[in-house]
C-alpha cells in the first residue's frame, strides 16, 4: 500500500486562520507523542470546524486493526470530550491517548503470536498499527447517563423485590445480592453507552461518504457533481477519503445516488488472506473518522481540498448508463 498522500491538501493558511495558534503546552505534549502526530493545528481545526457543539460530546478512541499490521482488532483507550469544550481540550485528550512508549498498551496475544506473549498472555502493541478515531456527530451524554441509570435502576428494583420476598418468606427468596457497580465499571458503561448514542436529539450535523479506494474517488466526485451535491470537507485516510456532507445537501439526490455509488467496487484482502469484492463507497449517517493530524497505520491523515479531488466523468457516465438500463 502506498502510504504517500495522493490528493491536494487543504490550504495550511486556511487551517491556521480557522484553528488559531497552537498553545505551547500542546506543542510540548505533541512532541512527547513522537511520530504518532504530524500536525496539531489540523487537530484543532477538526475540533473547531467539524465537531464543535455546545451540548453534544465527542468520542475519541484508539484502535488497532489487522489491516495495519496488528495481530488483532482492539480498542486501546477512549476519551469523552464534553460539549462546549475548547478545541485545545479535544487535542489534549487525543494526545494523551497517543502514548508512544514501548509497552504503553498491551493486548491479549492471539494463538498464532503466543511466542510474543508475556507470562500473563499479553503482548505489547506496536503503535504503528494503531489509529485514533473521532465521532463526527455530537453524542448526547444525558441520554447515555439515563441508559446507565435505567440499567442499574432495574437491578436495584430486582434486589428490593428479592429482599421483600425474603422478609415475607425466607424460603421463597432466591438469588444472590445484586453486585454494586464499581466506579471503574460505571465509567466503562457510560463510555459504551455514549458511543452508542445517535446525534443529539436526532440531529446529525454530517453525512459521511466513506470512499475506501482512492481509485474510486474520481468517479464518486463526478457522480456527486452531476447530482449537484458538494462535500463540505474531505479527509484523506490510509485507504481512501472521508467526505463530510451536510444532510440537507444530499436531500432527495440520495435516492438517485445510492444505486450509482453501489456500482463503485473495490477488492480487499481479508484477515484470512482471501481477496473479496466490496462496495468502494459507504454512505453513513454516523461513523468514526481518523483524526486529521495523526497517523493511521503509518499514514499521515490530513484534510484535503474537496474541489481539487480528481474527477472521472467517463466512469461516472458509464455508471449512470448501467443504472438507467437496470
């Protein structure tokens, strides 16, 4: 895989003007992250232009994936950035997740890597096989907290009924006392619940086109142009491009675009080494985006100029013709 950027980057002047200067403390923290970070200003720009929200929170998570060379898929850590937080707060929490020290993160060694495991069956993570992701639509922490409270409320209610039965008839009481949740477990439950939440009050700021093959970008952009749909932002990733579009920009055009985009195909090699054909473009209401300014399996994730992305009118015409004949 070619790990060199292929597309024209978004103007650094535009990024700097929107993101503002990088605080010295962030630069120092970025330096401690070593080669895992390449541009802190892009992280600030992402926080300010993509995910800034007064109410909803943003989830950051660090993950290994086999296609980056990791032995398994594993989430190494998560952070919640509260609504109304400053862009520096998102960048700071992201940088704290990116710990380059050997052995900073460990995973359970798979059977085929037992030789690399320690006495507890764990092996150190090569941070070159990890990537830092961020949600692009705001999550509702209130809904997540309500979900967690409801789960434990139900458990407490069950325990109260059990105790009442024990007082009324000791022989009829069954079951063991409910386990009191630890602070650590509640934190993990909240993180999981908030990541499951949809956008605040169902309000999605972005729809994402995840183009998983850089060779399909030209046809995809030409199809969007013909439908009168423009991408607000574009992020070049290790294997393709994430196009962020305002939901209103898609409108009814999505009804015609969906069957056209489905004909864009790519071939991927699975973890088992089998080559399979998949759709090259996925349309997602919400998804994780590799964080610009950081490394994704050895690739420098960055904002690119949507207007400068390649176009392939001939390929787009052929796809529309196929759809028309179907």
